[in-house]
């Protein structure tokens, strides 16, 4: 788990961790990113917070979601 800064929303802090993992190649293009459940377990956040993480990363174009399959790193993420 990470230590959260009190003045930044938790979903933004977790999204930044995932964004950095995409940028450094931990999650290469077209590979699966942690699910909502996995995010709640790894970071100790609420389910709704984890959903916000996914939504934020999708809005940034870093990930896409395939219904029934999961969320994946975009082909050419602009990290």
C-alpha cells in the first residue's frame, strides 16, 4: 500500500501510480491492468474509488475496457 497525501483525492494518487507503471513498461501496451477488485486489495481503497481510477485512466486514453474481459493498456498510450 502507498501512503496517501491528505490533500489529493485517493483515486488520483492511485491513477498516478498506474500511469507510472504504464510509462515505465511494467504494464506494456495491450496488457491487462489491475481490475477494480485488485486495486481495492493492493491500495486499500473503496470499490467506487477504484472505479474512478479506471474512469480517469480511460479518459486520459491510457487504458481501454473490453466488456467481460477487463481493462488493458492502450496500443499507444500517451503517458
